[in-house]
C-alpha cells in the first residue's frame, strides 16, 4: 500500500513510467478512490488517498513507503525513468533510486 496526496497523479506515474496496468478502482467511504495497479504478474500496488487513511487509520497515515524493486532489465529501466538517480553498488549489487511525483524515494536493484 502507498498513501499519497494525489491518487490520479500517482497512478499516471506508475502506468507511464513502469507500464503498470490499472487492476481495480474501488470507491470507499466518503467517496475516496483506491486504485490498484499491477506492476508485474507478481506485484500490485494499492494506492490510497492519504486523507482517507488519516480518517480511518490515523496511526499509519504518515508512513512513507520503503520499497525495493528487483529488475532483470535494470539498464533500460534506469535509462527510461526520468527521476532515476546515480547507479551505485551495494554489497556487490547494482542499485539506483528514483522518486515518485510526491517525492517518495524507491530503490531498484539489478536482479542477479
């Protein structure tokens, strides 16, 4: 789950930058929208509006995601992500970070 201020902007980011597909849209209490995007056959992200989480689960509303993705197409992904950071080696594994539109950082590691 990712809690964001602008669900539509983040859905656009994940679909355009990663080729994710919208799997489901759910209308929740108060008319808030939750959108699930499929990153791959194995991985889906559930994108929730932070305002909704502040009302129904305030204890976790300010949690920042800490996700690491592994890619077997590491070089191409680095070249295509507009916010991709510098490639570094961590314990023998190539990695880089990137930002979503709200400034949250994620990491991609080269699948070995």
